[in-house]
């Protein structure tokens, strides 16, 4: 399951809440060249690597998807993702819109959810509320958000994050519905359901 959203829409908060609420998920920890923020933990929030290390992994085909965002590189490890899928675990990926569409190309069974704030005003309020960036950078993030929203039509679901609890409930409903899709069952499993006891 891929969750994408403009910066400030609450995707990190939602992903953390999903992981606390549902034990069926394994979080795909991305690699990044950006420095850790306060309270971020190596291997939990991101794998923090140098630009040289990241570029080496690109050359070796080590990423399913990667992108440069606000001057920093972010990517999903192909090896780690494949290991999690082989272990038959539900993988939760928090990636940008280009990464989300790239994952869908490589893994058609992936479920893509686009998360939005209730309004542009609320998005700006949340970005300013972080207190981590100057006004110029905030405006840059808002401009990028307007570009990212154009990708929403390529996603399977749209969730509005006007209330964290409700957004988490909406996503858990999607998870449950997706688990019950006929295509998720083998022909034998369907036939076993129908065979007389």
C-alpha cells in the first residue's frame, strides 16, 4: 500500500498511526540524503546516507523508485521491498507521487492512496506550524503541492485528512476491502469456500 501526499498533508502522522493501529503492516523505510530532523531515528524513520552512497545505489539498480525532492534524494530499496513481499507481509510505503506511480508500474497489485488536507489554507497553516522552514521554502512546498495534486487521478483512492482518526479509519476500511477482493484469492481458495463441508 502506497500513501502519497503533498508536504504538510499529514502522511507521516497517518502512517505512524496506521502502524500503531494495525499489526498487519510493515513499514518500508526509505533512504534519503537529507539530514535527520529532531526525534528521527536511523532505520526507523529513514536510512540516512550520503549523496555519494545514494548515487552508488542508483547505479547498481538498488531502488524501485527514487526522486529528488527539495534538493534531497529519496528512494525505496528494491532489496528490502522484495524481502518483505516474499515474507507475505503487507508493506506500507510513504513516497511521493512519482514514486507511487513507479511502484504501481512495477507492482500492479499495489494499492495507491492519495492523502489531501481539507484546504490549501490548512496546508499552509500546517507547514508554518512545523516551525522548521522559512517562508520562501514554505511557498516552494505549496507550489510543489499544486503540481502533486495533478497525480491524484492516477491513484486508486483519495482520503481527506481533516481529522487524523477519521483518515486512519478510512484507510483501514480500504485495507479491509482490498484484502477481500476476489483477485487476492487463488482459484483453489474460492472453490474451497464453495465446496460442501
